[in-house]
């Protein structure tokens, strides 16, 4: 029987191991995001390829792609080194995407005067990176690093306990400890583990991230909000088809005039994605002679299961999102417009956001034996902070103006909420909604089915995309997993094109 002091020492050691992996993953993500984000922003060719690709990758459940990555890593680096490198790689895939987009937006919104100075003095690429691009990207990167750290902690448990087919791997870390302690019923040591985890989170926030924030703010151009700019989301939908649009312009001008209906422009902008669908159909036709009747029947069954699972997950995610909106809007408005302790609340929110739902799973399962309730809570916790932080960030430069209006016109009560507060948070609310829904889809593979390190199913729903992906992953059914991912990708693309973009265009047309 391990005593309290021995258990505490073990938890501190294992948390240190996890934090070392997290810091290595963050450092690698930082370097990759700087150079990829700058390349995407400064090169049209690179941007056309990487912007839509990363926009899709950050929405898809990354756990579904783990088997391929694990096989490749362990094939090159077998043993303990390979397993630890695999864990770091999995954490990187959760941290990287929004950091890339943070750098991308920072470079895209650079004042033209700075670019012209570089041309005027004939600066080399190295000099432009050192003196213009990297310093300009640091403030936005600082904001995204904090969020990436929270996302990485969310996947800490599932990255430290992973499987490749029938083989199960686990490394020494706090994620493994909390999963084992929580589901073994050892509540005292489980609570001690969470306390150690929270202390590490707070210390990291007050040291590493506070230092980087102060350093990055030295390079802030401040009037971010005063420049009219397109969102990353908007650019991600427009840039992929720019080349096709220009090449075919002479042929469809007349057709566009005839078919100029409400949805025509959005459909046109989805052309780039439809090319991929056509290519997939051609590949399927080519492979058809080599596919047996039983294989076709299996694929039809997979497609039905995938669509059914997609529908159930869609309903769960949007049900949780409705609850997120009901909670996030009043909290955000209070912090931004009504409270005098905004910075204190922000620090508390950052700490709470860094406590992932995955380490709370044992508690959630204990409180509710229902898989549906556990899934709802995981979805809710996964998306809540995206909406709150997005609203707070978007209103950073509006607060002075709104305070002045309220003081001069003495606006109070529900009228102020309806006419000022809700309208002021609208752009941040839409952006936060996009990222929150993406985070919920990412969390589906954990929320809808979760297994212990021994392979025992601890919580599960009856039907859902996350459960389908997890089952196909653990059973090695790559065909089922591929069909599910294709359906999910198609749904995400269509929903982004015809729903989110319309909302964002409507909001930006009012506030630009």
C-alpha cells in the first residue's frame, strides 16, 4: 500500500513527465506555426493548398488519424523513445492548427507600410523574418498559445494511453495516473492528482505564459480591431477556388447572371471541394472491377451506419452548443461590460479552461451512469471556453466606446443588453461558435465512447460518430473508419459553406 507522501511524490514526478512532453510539443508547434503561417500568408500558392486543408484538419477528430501516425512513428523509432515521440506527436496535432491560423491572420493584417519598408531597403528573407514577420506575429501567437495549451491538456489522457489495433501503449504521466486512479475508485488519491494538476496549470500560467505575453506585447501594433480585415474562416473558404474562378471567368459570366440567386455564390465557392468529390468518384469507378459484391454490400452498410451516427452526434453537439450559448453570453457580457475585475476573471477562466474534461471523466461517470449525460457534459466543457474567450477578445477594443455611449445616453437594463451588449459581441460570438463546434466534433471520439488502459469501456452512447470511429479504430476496420471520415468531412464542408459563412458575412457587413 503506497502512503500519501509516496503517492504525492509519484504524482509530482509523473506530472513533470507530462509537462516535459507538453513543453516539447508546444516548442515544436511554435516553430512550425511561425514558418507555416508566414508562408501561407505571403505565398498565394502555399495559401491555396494549406488554408483549406488546415481548416478541415482542425475540425476533424484528430484521434481518428492516430493509428497511421503511430504505425509510422513506431516503425522508425521503436521502443520507449518511439512511444514517447508518438505521444508528443499526438499532442502537436492538437496544438498546431489554431497557432498557424493566428500567425496567418497576423501577417495578413500587417499594414502595407511595413511591407513597403522591407522592399524599399531590399531586406533579405532572413531580415524580413527577423525584423517584420516574426515580431508582428508574436502578439496573435501569444493569444493562440494559451488556447493551444488548453487543447493539448484536453488530449493528454488519450495521448498517453493509446492503441494501435490490438496493441495497447501507455507512458508514465499524470494523464495515465488520473485515469487509473479515477476509475479504480481511489477518490482520495484521484482528488490529490487533480490538485497537483491544477497547481501545475496555475504555475505555468503565471510564469511561462505571463512572460511570453509581456514579451509579445512589446511588438503589438495595437489597432488590430481598427483595420477592416477578413476572418481566417472567410479566407479559408474563398482562397481555394480563386485559381479556378479566374481561369473559368469568360465561360460562366453569362451563366452567373442567369443563375444569380441567393445560394449561387456560395455554391460557386464550394467548387474547389467538389473537385475532390469528383476525383473520389473516378477512383471508385476505376476500382469497381476489383471490388467483390460482398465488399459493395459492406460499404453500403458502412455508409448507412456512418450517416446514422453522424445524425445522432450532430444532435448531441448542437444540444450542448445551445447550453453553451445560454451560459457563455451572460458571463461574457458581465465580464466585459459590467465587471471592474476583468483581468482577475480572465486569469480564473484561463485556469479553468486548462482543466480538461478528460481528467474529469471518472468524476462525470461516477456522478451520472448515463452515457448520454456524460457525452453532453464533455461536449459542453469542450466548447464553452472557445465562445467566452472569443467574445472577450473581440470586444477588447469596443469597451471604451460602449462605456462612453452608456454614460452619455444613460442606457440601462434590458435595453442596454438588447441594443448594445448583444450587438457588440456578435462578431466574437460567431467566430467562437465556429471554433466551439469544431472542438465539440473533436471531442466526440472521447465523449461518446471512452475506454480504460485495459480496454474496458467506461462510458458509451448507443449511436454516434465518435463511438463509430473509436470502434472502427480499436477493431482495425479501416474501411469503416474511412467511410465515416469522408461523411464527416463532407458534412463539415457543406455546413461551413452554406451556414457559418452566411452568418459571418451578415455580421461583418454590419460591423465593417
